[in-house]
C-alpha cells in the first residue's frame, strides 16, 4: 500500500495503464474529454485487445459524461451505470488505486487529489466490491445514453438531493452498538 498525490498520482496511473496486460477497469462517476483520457491513461491499453476494459459510472445525472468520451470508451469495452456512484477506483491487472480523482483533466491537473495504491493482495477486497456493483449495475449502450441522462427516480423512491437512499441510517445515534 502506498499513498499517492500530486504528480506521483498522475504518473503512477499512467505508468500502470501503460504496463497493463490483462485488465483496465475503471469506477468513476465523472468522465470528461477524449483528449484527457488519452493524457491520463495513454493509448497502449486502447489498442491492446487482450486487455479487458470495463467502465462503471453513473449516467443518471446530466454532466457526468460527455457523449464523445462515452463513445470512445464504449468502443473499447463494456460500460455499466449504477445510480449514486461516488467512488473512484482504477484497476490495472491485479492492482488498483482507490482515489478521489475522477477521470477528467481537471482532477488530474487542477485539483488536490489523493489515492492509495493497493498491490495484488490488498486489492482483493476492492475487486469483490467492484464485482458486486458490476452485477447490480445496468448495461449502457450508446442508444441509451440520452434516455439515461434524463431519467428520474421513480415516485416510490425516497429522494434526497436527487438521489435515492441506498444505505440505512438510524434516527438516533444512541441506537448504534459496538
């Protein structure tokens, strides 16, 4: 495990993407700019068909992803959407980086972001979470993008700030034990 920030975060993401041989899976709610993707992840993964590419994002809000970037990523692998996603994780083969950085130029060049690099052993639990979310997520196709960007929650969902409640919280702090 190693803490990464600043240029070390930027450079490590790029180095890991460049040396990836079998898997590049990304979990981020915000993705913006084809050129930013190329600067952040490079081009090697894109042209290597042996690399499994998966993107887990949230297409339920306008402004999370632009159509051109979606088309680029969709042309390379599978894209799924899970409403309320806020996590940011980058999987490179059997390693991962859990970070605050979205897949945007702004995150990697203009913000103070931090991440934790996890080796093969430490990343196992993060892979389990990814797989659980992936199963729960809806597959996204290019024809679905406009509809998904404008879909609102059903009337029987409790809405807080535009998002349905997905975690149970007790009303009184005294209800917690432990």
